[in-house]
C-alpha cells in the first residue's frame, strides 16, 4: 500500500490542474460571452441612437422641406412683386412663428433699402406699413448684410452697436439678403423679443426663401417688361394704322377731290372732252393706287413714284401746265426692290405747288430726287423755286387758309415718329430755305431720310 501513494498523489494533482484549467477556460469563455453580449448591447444602443438621430434629422429636414415647399408654392402664385413680398412676410409669422417680419427692396439710385412689406406690429390695414423707414447701405444690421451679402443671426441685439430700433426695441434679429446675379436686391429681416430665438433652421429656411424670391422678382420684372413692350408695340401698330388712314384722308381730302371734279367740269363746259377724259382717267387711277396702298406700311419706291407722277400730272392739267417737274433717281437705286413708307411725299409736293409755285411769277420748277445714303437709307429731296416759307406763311395767314397744309405736315411728322419708335430705325424730316448767292430766299427744300427694306 505504501508504494501506491505517490502514484495516487500524481493522479490527484493532474486532475486538480485539469480542473483549474477547465475552470479558467470556462471563466474566459464566460467573459468572452459577457463581453460579446455587452458589446452587442452597446452596438445595438448606438445603432438605436443613430436611428433615433436619423429619425430626428429626417423629421428636421422634412419639416424644413414642408415649410419651404409651402412658401415656394405660395410665392409661385403671386402675380406682382408687392403681393409676393407681403405674402412672404405674412407666412413668416404664421409658419415660422416670428413676432415680426419686414422685407426691404434696394433702391439702386439712392443706395438705400426701402421697407416694402411688413407683418406684425408694423402692419396696418390694406397692406400698409406703419412709419416705414429707409436704411442706407452699410448702416445698421440690414445695411451691413446688404453690403457684405452674408446673412446674420444676432442673438443679443444689446451687444451689437449696429442695431437700429424701428418700431420698438427687441432682443434678437435675423437678416438674410435677397441676391440676384451677384447683387443684393433686397433683405428679409425679423426681430424677436427673446434672446437667442433664431436658429440655423430659421436661417436655412429664410436663405432658401430669399433665393426663390429673387428668381420670382426677376421673372415678374421680365414679364412686366415684355408686357410693356407688347403694349407699346400694339399701341404703335394701332397708331400706325390710324396714321395710315389719316394719311389716306389727307391725300383724298375734299379740297383736292372738289378741285379735280371742278376741273373735269370746266374741261367739259369748254368743249375739251379729250382733256376731261384724260384728267378723269388719271384722277381715277390715282385714287385707285392710293386705295390699294393705304393698307400697307411700306410700298415699293416704284409705286410711290407712280402715285407722285400721277398727282403732278393732274396738277399740271389743272393749272394749265404753268409749272414743270423733274424726278431723278440715283444710279444705285432699283425702285422695284426698295420699299419706303407709303404716301409720305404727296403732302410736301402739294404744299410746294399750291403755296410755293402757284403764287410765284415767272418760271416754276419742282425737283424730286432719290439717293441712297448709305445703302439702307434713302434720302428723298423735294425742292421748289417758289416764294419760300416766310412769304407763303404770310399769304396763308392773310387768306385764312392754313389748316390743311399744317395738318398734312403734322400727320407726316407723327407718322415718322411712330415709324421711328416702332422699327428703331431712321425716319427723319428736314425742311429749310434755298438761298441764292446774295442770300435771298429762292425756294424751299424738304429732305426725308427713310430706312428702306424694313
């Protein structure tokens, strides 16, 4: 029995060691399991926190997006700048829970921000601002933001020397510039009685609103300018059409028609039937040409010359050919291709004959010349060797016959003005005296400079 004791001790020691190792292993595994469980719970907690933060962030951005979407939808429905500004100011109170909101527009000429809309204590009935103020650029918080083009949140206005009291003193302020094409065109400004009221959320919303506001202002201005141009164009077209009809009445005036018919009657009474027929034929052809061309703003130079020639021939027949005329064209002129305003020349030719040549003693001559100066501008010169403007004015004043000539001249002047505005081209008139070497008046010169092929 004594010999077996050491062997038993060895077995017992080995067993104890194995048990110790096993216990240690179990403890280690338990620790690992605990550690894994703890880390898993920690990760789950972190993941849950992240999900919560994501949810909060999503909700935050969703609320911002909803507010901005409301503003943008409301802005897009406005038709005028004033209505849009008042709509933004009103929605800042209702949607962002501001105490007040004031919107300025920049007056570039006076370098000043002018209050255009306000909601809150400064609001009166019918969208009127109580005691509106103006702030020069660079002055106050509004002026500084306008100059620097950077939005600001003032958490404590008592610590900011730039703060300007408007209707009452408040403790915090947010100011956001309205920028378009790199220039400040306005300011969105709000004040609150509590310090630290405004947040980054407010800043983000107002900055986005300011961007949409700038785009809408530009769109409205473009639409207004387009409408104004269309209205002006419609008015010019209407005036042009009216002037055309008035010009027609001028050329077919009762005096001319009466005199023409009277001349035909005289030819018949005198037995000059051939002359009467010739006169009647030319008269009817002239009236037909006038009627055909009266609805057109521009006719060929060839057609205009034909009408003027018929008119001159009729007047020659009526006044027993006691004056002569000459019509010349520049070498580079193609009368069938060039177009000029219709029925422009007749009032001046009529005036030259009736009030310049007929009262004169001796040879009587009227010259009409057409020249291109330069290629897109035609100069029509009507010259007569009559008694001149001053002597003619005296005669008309004494006779009391001044209405038709003055009216014809004013009608042409009005048409030239309308054509100038409508086509933005040259349509000018110059009237002057012709003088002999001694300086005496020897006739009258009329120059019409007209843009061609419009």
